[in-house]
């Protein structure tokens, strides 16, 4: 079975490292990791082929990740939000999966199963 190819967008470096480890433990391959929206959008727009899913921190240093979520959605790439918010700050993605921070590996495993190959 091929490992799901995952994009990670998280602005806290220690949290990003922990999430990368959790994703690897779940059998995922983190193909790119970004701490800011702009570079992540540019990478995706540059033709990120073969992407199976994305794990997105909602708030990236005060900037919401929703433009990237919209781009992923438009291309049929599933994504999961990771947040410490009790509710998403906007109701733009009512069917999106959400994992709460600090992220529980079991909850993350259930969420990334939507990426199809886990």
C-alpha cells in the first residue's frame, strides 16, 4: 500500500515537528511542510501533483489558512484543520474535519483516514 502524500501547514515549529512524527507513525509521507500561507499557496499552485491530503493549522501567525483550504477543495484534495479554537472562526467549511490541539494521535489517525490510503 502506498503511503498517503500529505501537505502540512503549521506555524509553530515544535508542533509541526510533532505532527510530522505523528503523520509518519500513521504511515503518511509529509511531502511539504510550511509555516506560512503564502509559500504553501505558491507551492500548491506550482503543481503539487499526487497530493492525497493536507493537515492545516487554522491560524498562521494571525492569518487564516482558508485561502489554501479553498484551493485544495477546488482540486478535490481532502484536508483536516488542526486548531485550539473551540469552533472555527468562520463557517466556510461546514463538512471539514477538525482535530483539536494538542492533537491526539488517535484523533489524527481517524482524520487522515479520509485521505484514502491509510
